[in-house]
C-alpha cells in the first residue's frame, strides 16, 4: 500500500464508540481523496509540560501512554479491516488533546473528531476562541449522525469568506456523487448579512430578495462550471441561519460552513451558531477557516 503524497486526514480518537465512528468516517474520506489516514490520540494534559513529575505524576503518564497505544492498535485494526484501501498510521501525542490537534492541523488536509466531550468541549466554547482558532488551521469535521444518502449542504453568507466553504462543499459533493444545497439566510435589519462586493448593489426597483438571489447566483456560477457533475439547489430564506442549518442537517450527509464570515454566519467559530451545529446537528459538520484550508 503506497503512501500518498497529499496531506493526510487526521482523526482524533479515544477508544469510545463515537470515536470509532469518527475513524471510519475519516477513513472513507481518505479513500475518496486517495490519501492516508492518521489516527491521533493524546495522553498528556493541556497546559502541563510533559515529564513534569508533580503534575501529572510520571506513573500516571506511563499508564495513560500504554492505554493510548493499546487503543490506537485496536482502532487501527478495525479501520484497516473496514477500509483496506487506506494506509493507516497512528500518533500517540505526549501533549494534551488541544495541543495535539493544534499541531496536527498544521500538516493535515482535514481534522476529524467526534462530538465535543470533556476537554474537547472547550474548543467550541466562546471562552476558548484562541484554542479553536489555532486548531482550525485546516478544516475541522465534527462527526455526528452519519448517512450515506442526502445532499451536501453549505451555508453561504454575504461575504467573500464563504468562498472557501463553497469550494469544499462542491468538492465533497462531487466526491460523494451527491447533490449540493447552497443555503443563504438573511433577515430584516441584517445589513451585514447581505451580499457584498461587485454587483451587490440593487438594480432600480429590485427588492432585497431579488438582489440577494442575483448575487447568490453569480457567486455560485464559477463553481458550477468547475463541477458540472454536481446538481445545485439554491435556497434563500428570510430567517436566522442556525434554524435552517439544523433543520437541513436532518436530511443531509454533510453540512459545510465557513468561519469568520459576516452577517448570519458571523463568528461561526466563536458564537451560538457553531455551538448549536456541533452539539445538535444530525449529520457531520465541516467548519472551514477563511484564511487557510480551502479545497484546491
């Protein structure tokens, strides 16, 4: 089995049933992208230097290390059995999970994890903005419910930052031979949520909805040409995006959203929209940073 030259998919695991599902989802993603899978598990403590004999105790660390290697072996064997086409390697990190994922994200195409629990919950809390921003050096996928059918859904705001999310959404839909639903939500008084840039000013007599629809179509036109195999449904709703995205997740196979956008999806990494999605969406959620990690 040859090693791929492209960046690997990294899946954070911990031996739980949900993390096994995470590993299998990541393995399928690696298979579709013809790249390798790294299984990552950390046995240290965030904020504590490894090897500090007072906290945590050295004996505790050695025990955790042994358990980590055992869990990684078991997850690797099950993953290789389920998806034999993918080369699987393991990483036992001496740091805590946040530091380990921060480092891994810098050299990964995707960072995949299960629903937030324990320390990982801090990554998605407003009080841990810096931690999540660091981890999200590549797109992050939180694997919740999984489905082999349904569309890929992308949340599109009114800014150029959502271009990265759109790029990833088209690529994911193409890889899965799935249709794409592009959702744009706006509401009265949300001036920042309207599309910006060239062509965003309304024509004489044109309603806000008509302007949004016209610019939305323009924003997607180039990607339609790049991915002619992907059927696209454009949805423009006058509503808060969180409600529509959560509703869409019930029938989607993947939900893709951009971070640090404007308007309805503003501050996704830090705010209530992201918190709702990673804790309550009924399908995997991909969060794409605006500064790095777009599909190429």
